[in-house]
C-alpha cells in the first residue's frame, strides 16, 4: 500500500499505465519489482477512460508503458531503465542511492 501523499517523508506514488501483453511493460515491472517499488498498475486495455487519462497525463503519448513517479512523468520502459542506469531513479523515489561498489 502506498503512503498518503500528505506525509512529507512518504515515498511518492508510482503509477504505470500498461497492458498485460506488452513486453516493455513486463520489462518495466521487472525493474520495479526487483527494486521493491510498490506501484499501481492501470491496464489501459480494460478502460478507454484510463487510456485517455494516460494520454492526457503523458502529453499525448499513446504507447505503453507510461510511468509516473509522483507528478513526474518518467516515460516508458527505456526511459525508466535509463533513469536507473544514471542513478536518478532512487532519488526520485525518495530513496538514498546505493553505495558505489567497493565503497
């Protein structure tokens, strides 16, 4: 369960608009699950309203996944992985970045 947004120390809510069949969605799920990130997944195949909401929130993007951390639009799976690779995902999630190897 995600902590309420009113708690200043709470992790931001992570939302992923996705479909069950999408390989990029599976890849994004795998990264979030591996990091132990709680997220809400919205299946846009089940709801035209959710797909419209995704397009509005993402500035018109129609591909899945579309991932949000709080009010920040991360983008798709490639964007999420690139953010992780450059060390930007943990701070966005309100976490301390992992210590460098050998430190």
